[in-house]
C-alpha cells in the first residue's frame, strides 16, 4: 500500500484548490496569441497551449467517438493528466489550459468535479473552414497529417451524405460539431464567455478591448496591463501562404447557402449572418 507523505497531502490539497482556467475553441482562433500574452501578463499562473499529450487525446478521443471503444482508457488518461497538472504547479497559483485539441472529449470536463472558468473562442465558419483546411496542423506533421487515422474531430455519427462532401464542407460540419460540444458543457462551468475571433483581432482598438474584457471575465482574470494591445504589432502562428494557383477541395461548391445549411442556427447565434 502506498503511503502519502505530508508533502504529498499538501500537493493533493493544492491541486484540488488551484484555479483552473480553460480557453476552448475549434482551433485557428487566436489561441497562440493569447498564450504568449497571458504567459507574460500573469506570471503567477502556468499557461499551457495544447499541452502533452494533447495530440494523443485528440486521436484517442476521435477513436472513442467513432467506434465506442477505449472509453475507460480515454477517461482515465484525460482525468489523470489534468489532476497531475493541477497537483504539480510548483509556485504557480493556478493553470490556464489553452487547448483547441480537446473539443472531441470536452464531455469529460465535468468529471473533474471542480470549478472551471472558460473563454470560448469562435470564428466565422467559412473563414475558419478555409483556414483549418489550409493550415491542417503544425509544420512538423503537416505533410502527412491527412493520412493519420482519427486525426480530425468530425461529427459522430457522421451526417447523411458524408462520403460525397468536399473537404471544405466537412470542415464546416467540424466547426458546428466542436462548438456545439463546448457549449453543451456550459452548465458545468463556473464562468463562461463567448468571444468572436473577429472582434479580438478587429482593426478598431475599442472593439478589441471589449473582446478582451470578455476573455478576462470568462477566465476571471484581473490586472491585464493597459498596453496589452501593443502585442498586435507582431504575428504569431500565421497560416502558411497558399500558392496562387491552389484551390481548396470544395471551394467551387461552397457558397453562403451551403454554409447556412450546415451552420445556420449556431452561426446566427454567434452574430454571423
């Protein structure tokens, strides 16, 4: 039998009481920008973007959703990893997990049974679909990403006619599915705010500031320096430049009517009409 030391008990207690903040999204929504900003602005908090084993959680979560298998393994991995992170914060007062990779398994968040402060980032669906289809993944794995099984969090079960859909149309379904799954967990969050990518990166400084205030409210953060907007002077995680002659699969088939047919109610609620 394992005997816990005094230090072990302290770490467990700290893990249970440490602040847990999450920035959730379907991806390509400015999360890297927020990671850099918050790491500098809130040194008392540990800020992690897509922390290990995020890619494995994505693959295993998609496998679980599509096959119904590995439920116990997925749950055990998801909960154990986060419990360990929160217990091993060292001198940090809390954790900000910025993680678009977990939309397929956000249903497991309530099982942590702890207060969670959440900022949910969204983006206009067609702009998002084009960006995610072009960008795909990090530069290191981008060349072979499309051939990795269960690498993309698609709806499960698949919508009717899935086999005939273009890559862009499938990305639109992914946008809807991921955002619906995040929203479904809202009753379990201590605080929640939905922020539009377009507002956070608007040309108008006042619009950007209002969007950032929503981010801070959702995460229950205070004390962001007034000069935070100078961070817009440098780009982080820019999408790769597409070749002039390249066209995305489905570009000629996807128009406003197609976007509305897939994302209609949700995009309207987010203010994308």
